[in-house]
């Protein structure tokens, strides 16, 4: 299942389509987990989506930080990596019910 995101006010590499890969419950709320399949800069094949789905879901499920208010969907934009944040992490985008998104780093437990 793919969803289009068309919000032009996003400050990150805009996600144009994504694939739902599951759901989790955080703080008593059900949240959809998805993986970006296309952004303004790249496309991700299904085989790569499948490789990211489970480890990303585990990272989000184990996340102990605060999610942005009214998060309904968390989409993996970048696969596991390090960056200015020295922890191994996934970069996800937390979308609310109005498809407004905010980037969040989800550390990987070792």
C-alpha cells in the first residue's frame, strides 16, 4: 500500500511515496510504520523496503524519547547510518493527521 505525501512545507528531503509495513502501540496510541519508496532525490526498490522494515520497526518500538505531538505515522526515510548524530540510527519522519512531518533519529540498540 503506497501513500502520496504532497505537503510542500516540509523541511526535509520530501517523501513522495511510502509503503506501510506495520503498526505499533506507543503510549496507548496505534501508530503506522512505513518506509519511504520515493523522495525528491531517490527511489527505493521493494527489496530494500523489506530489508529496512523489521529493524526500523524495532528501533521505533524501542525508542524512549518523545514523539512529536499527534504522530500517526512514522516513515523510515534513511536506512541505518551514522551522521552528525554519532549513534547508529534510522532517520524517520513522524507525520501527524495533517501530513505535517518532523524528522526524528531512532537509535539502534546493540
